[in-house]
């Protein structure tokens, strides 16, 4: 067996840390004053079911997993951000995580954003989290639960991150009212392939909300995302001949969603007690072709996808620093194609099963920069029911005001 070289990985680590060291040195010398932060995420996980994870009716991306069992690192981040001048703001976030025993470093965000267009207008360009839905544009360490809702896992591979440009407008009205559009490359899951010469995905969103008295606030959002997809890959499968084949999808994909948030804190004082109720619903339509790349002869089918799902969660801080939460997930899929066997190999056969999950969590935050969380879930994502138990810590070092708990 050929021994894997560790030189490229060591070189990548050296480049990342040399970059952050150079920035820190420049800040110390007074050349500029960026915000630099490090988020550390450690976990312990336990499952009752050791079979391979699946969501019947959904092609899953590489990040759409339960996580690892035992002690392991979660999603750690190095981030730097600063005003460039009076016109631009810039941010770079590097994610560091273990995946199947290998440490992976990923450029998660790298964008600039305008500051002074006026009238509530902003332009963002580079790599960023899409603003569709409510959770998608938030970093995972500020979520109220350790993992993404099932519908995010099934449709987006946890989150949509892409390269492109976003135009948003915070309309100057008494009611909070924000609209925006995005044009992106469409290289990453759930698009995949960068169709249309690197302009393969588009999105639009509208969000509005208001306060109700001094103790209540709400926000309602609508969003739509579409992509022209070329060879979006799912996980590998063993076909009937015993060879490894990779399901791929090419065609059109459209996702529509609605999200709603209600927050309560007595007299607006959220430090003592607060309650947040949150829900999102998404539906996806797809029309194209699925192939089992690597199969011989090549197996393929027409494919019309119809998938939907929602979650409802509530988190209550009953005394300072302590919160308890409950989340319920529900998915459904009704996919059709000319070859049922190929759809099944691609994970697109619902198998007559409706994925659902119930999750309880309890967490303690000593400050806005540290959190310890216990999470227990009864997961019926597929036919073999699973009980998942996680213990997690999250701490943030340095300036990270935009993502405080």
C-alpha cells in the first residue's frame, strides 16, 4: 500500500497559521486593528444504531452526517474581520475539523461588504453563507442545537455556502423590512458543477418583523433558491455487481421556504429569562437525470423530485445562564423516475418511510463566550430507530461580537 504523504497537509497548516500570525503582528505594530477570534468546539457522541446513516428520499452531501462517536473535535474556526476603509468591510473564516480521521482545513468565508452605499443598500462579494431561510447565514456554533435540522441536512448538506455576489436593501421603514438577491457560482453542494459558466445558482429573500410591546418581537421570512446542476454527487453505493458507483444528478433544482421567529423576554430584559419559538418549512422540486457513475453498463434514469420538510423548536432560558430546548423535525419525499432501481441506489426511494426526529437539549453559558451543552435525540430518520447522546463545549477566544451567544 502506498504511504500517504503528510507534506501537503503540513504545508496547508503552515500557510494558515502564518497568515494569522502576520495579521496579528501587523495589528500589534499598529498597522491596522482587525477583530481576530478562535472558536473551539469539542464533543462526545454516542449512538444506539451503528448502521450507515441515510435519509430515504434525499441525496446527501458529504457534511450530512450524524457526526462521530466517542471523543472528537467539532467545527473549529479561525476568523479575522475589519473595516478596510470607509467604503469596505472584509472577513475571512477558516474552518478546521476532523473527518474520518483526517484533519481538514476549509476556507469557509472570504468576502467584502460595502459600508456607505446609503439608503440601507449593501453589496457583498466573495464566499459567504446564503441568506435564504433563518439559520443558513449563521455559523453553527451559535445555533441553539448542536446539529442542523433534518431539512437543512437533506436539502443543503447542512448549509448553503457559495461564491458570488449579494445585493440587499434594508428598506427605511418603521417595520423591519429587508430584501435581497444573490447570484452565485453553484460549485458546492447542493448545486454542484458550476453550470452556466460559473453562474449556476440564484437566490432571493425577503424578511420583515417588528416589536410587539416591550416584551415581544417577531420576524417572518420568505426565500427562493434555484440552480442549474451538473453532476451533483451523493455518497458512494455498492451496486448489484459489487462495484462502487457514485450517484450523480444533473438538471434543475428549485427550493422555496418560509421561516418564522417569535421572541419573548420580560420587559425586554433577555438576560434574566427569555423564550424563542422558531420554525422553518422548505420544499424542493427537481427535474433532470440521475446516473450511477462507475456502473457498467452505465445505469441512469429520468428523475422528478418532490421533497419537503419542516422543523419546530422552542428554547427557554428559565434562569440566567441556563436554557432548555426541544426540536421536532419532519420530512417527506415523493420522487419519480423511469428506473426505480437506480433511484433506490441513489437514495431517492423513500422506502415508504417518513423521516422524523425529536431532540432535547440543556445548556449552560457562563458568559457570552462559553457554553456547555447536553443533547439527546430520538432519531427515526430511517427504518432503524436511533438514540443519539452528545456532550459539547464551545468557547470563543478574542473579539467575536457578531456571533456572541
